[in-house]
C-alpha cells in the first residue's frame, strides 16, 4: 500500500526567520565529551593547543553555530577559576555531578580558543548551585571586561588581552531537578536568578540571559515552576530554558517515530506559560525559549556505560556513549522540523552533547573520529535551512500508536529564501511499512507569465534530493564501518508543470525516512 500526503505552502505565510542559533550544541565536562573528545594533546591530529583537529573538522561540517558550556549538571559544582591560569597550578577536584575527577586542564580560556577555531558562538552557564551572584559577576568580568580591572587583567596575563564578548549566559542548570547540586524551590531560585541577572546587566547591559525552566515536561512541577520563576524576574531575562530527551520505550517504535508531537506540545506549553506571566505583569517584552538540551538518547545499541560509583573517581570515564541507529537519525530530523516550525518562539537550541556523550560525533582515544547517524540530518538542515520558515498545511494519512493515539504519517517543514529563490522541504515518513508519495504544489511561488532569459517559461528546478533510510532501521555507524548509514540521492523526484495549476514537486519517501528536497526558481 502506498500512502499519499500533500504540503500546501505560500511564501507570504511565514512563521519567522530561520535562526542560526537553532543549530547549537553542548559541551559539558561529562564522561569523554571534553577529554579525549575535543581535546587530546597526545593524539596524532592534535594541534599546538592539544585540540583534536579531526573533531574540529567534523564540528565545522556539522554546521554547529553555538555551543553551551561547561554544563549541564557539572556546572552546579564548578569553580570557574579552577580552569584558568597556568595548567600546572590548577587543582584537581571531585566532580560530584558525574562522580569523576576533574583535572581542570581545559577551562574557560581553552574553550574560547576551541570555539574560535570551530567558528561557533559561546553560550556560558554560571554556577547557581553551590555559588551565586558574586561568582557570576566575577566570571563575567573575567570574560567580557576590557583590561583595567583585577579579573580582566588576570585574563590578559593568561594570554588573552581582548575581551571574549560572550553574549549568551545561562543562569544555572536544571535547578528544578532534585538531582541538581543546590536544587531550590522555584520561588527561591527565581529570586536568585533575577537578582543575578540584574547585577550582570550592570556590568554588561547587552547580555542575553537564559533562566532555568523545567528539565522535562514530565516533571511534577512543570508549568508551576516556569510561572513562579518568571514572576520573580520576567523582565530581567530574555529566554527560559527547556530540556528534553527521547528514546524508543519498550519496543514502541510507532510512538517513538512521532515524538516531535511531544516537543511541539512542550514548546507551546512553555510559550503559553510565559505569555500568561507577561499578561499578569503587563510587560511589553515577549520572552523566547532556549531548548538548550535536546536529543534522542539511544536505545541500548552497543554498551553506552554507566557513571562510576563508590571509591572510583576516574578522569573522563567512558559512559553515556550511545550508538545511534538510522531510526534515531530520522527522529532527530523530525525534532529539527519541530524546532524550525516554532522559530517564532525558539530563539536558541543546543543538541546535547557534541562529542561522545549522546553525540553526533564519536571518537576513539588515540584513534579515529566518525559521524554517527544523527550527524547527517543535523548537518544538512543547518546547511540548507535559510531565509524564512513557512507554515505548512499538511494533509496526510494517520497511523495508530500507544502514546499519541493517532499521528500523521507525514511531518514536514519548509524554508524559503526569496533572495536566492530557493525552497527547501524537510520531510519525514513515520510509517514503518508503507512508502509515502509526497506532493508539494508550487504555484504560489511562481510568477504568472514569467519567462527565463532563454524564452522558456520560468519555474522550479530541482537542486538536490537526499533521503536517509535503511531497510534495517537499527543499522548503525561504527569506527570500523563509519559510513554504513548515509544520506543518499532520492531517486524519482520530479517537478512537473501544468498550464493551469503550475508546478508540483513529487517525491516518494520510503518507510521510516527523513528527506531533504531543494529547489530553485529559475529566472
């Protein structure tokens, strides 16, 4: 049986601009994300700063635009000053969040060096767990103040005379979670965050500040937490965070393929709560959302490992190293679709994490780095989503699943770059068994009577059509076979022209697949 779906688009029906910060990532001092992930001085590819250049090349290829650092749960026990100054003088400390030893050989200055080489914008999180306002002001002065103060002069003495100019700052991490070091009730955290935000703006009024929202929408305090925190400091911050991870639960593949519906609902609920507080406060500000931890967490393929415990406090232990499947990549593609269609409220997003830990990039100490399956939809979406996100009116068959009842077999978003005349469609076929024939009428983008320079009627030409699909949805990439799962050309895609109805894009999407279709209006 072949399914059929249609996407109706119009260039005037816009959600908002494609925000480059949607394609952010996350580097935490957790497991092997930092050590033997992005930095490994003895690696054959290491540069003069000890950074793995093979990983840097993959980060650039991935199209990451911003990186949140240094945590995560790690930040709630972190002393930023431990990670600056001569490396030989830095203390080793127990990291209570991940039961590890933190050598502090990689800190703020090294991260900023890495970020410059990777071409990414830094997003820095301050510790509001074991620390507070003064320490946040200290690290802000160290990072952003011109020379002439005690802490900015210290930065200069460490070899970095120019201010880093970090714009995005997170006011703690997951402070709603009982697992968080320094966890506090919403009213208490909200007051501390608001006071810290106001003080930080006295140092640098152009900061963009992110207050902690809920760690998951399933938290018992979800909604009430956001309201209490925002009532304490709505006008003092710019974004509220939202974190979410998904996995296939108990073999429920059908529900897993539709989890973008949950992300849609989550973002819309956070936005509604923020707008409610805006109304109560009669504020003119429209608060945005930072989905600064999101991903799929894998389904036990390989051995991801567990955090150490007991008397064992290793440096960079191996755990949380999910091996991702082709199906996971399709779901990541669908989550990116959800983030894009909420570009009117999602101002920033960070896939968690970047290397080794729930990551699109994996490494072997002393050995290769490779692209996991989830690397590909992220890289292609970051590269080709340009211009404006368009509203999609989708007509599609539905299918049944345990979590959502019924879900659309087709999910999609489209971006339109009027300057280049380029239209890009990102689409997912969630059906596990049936091919889906997708049709996209293009008449709304065509100018009646327009002709190309050669006298032929103007229309759309297909630039590229790729699909990520495997007959075995649980196929994976490994160090031994890093290209087992790749996006491949999607065959049989056509752009047909009808004298009355205009052009129509037609493509057949195989079961459990993510596809990208790029077109350009000919002139």
